[in-house]
C-alpha cells in the first residue's frame, strides 16, 4: 500500500482524515478538480465521508485507491 502519511504536512497517521485541500495538494491537482469529480459521480473513488458539511478522505482509502491506480507493465520478451 502506498504510504501517504509522510507526504503531506504535517505528516498524517493511518486513521486520520484529509481535507479536500490536503488531498489536492498531495495529488498536485486543483481543489475544484476533486470537487467536480465528487459532484459528478459521488460513488466513484476516491471515496469520501461527510462530517457535517465538511468533506473528508480517510488516509487508508486514499492509499488503497492509489494502489488500484498503478498500472503494471507486462514483459513481452
């Protein structure tokens, strides 16, 4: 699993929640890109939770989602 806990500042621990801004900074994309993806397809990854009106992302869910995004190269030798 990809360890994103040290990639954001301050470092996170598993079980913590990331804000949309933290996740956008980590992924090097805009906050609006995440918001747009969330509004167009709320069931699509990365999964999120709502705490009141605030949107949060579980560190474990993001790590798992990033693992799923990896592509593997097939050696055709």
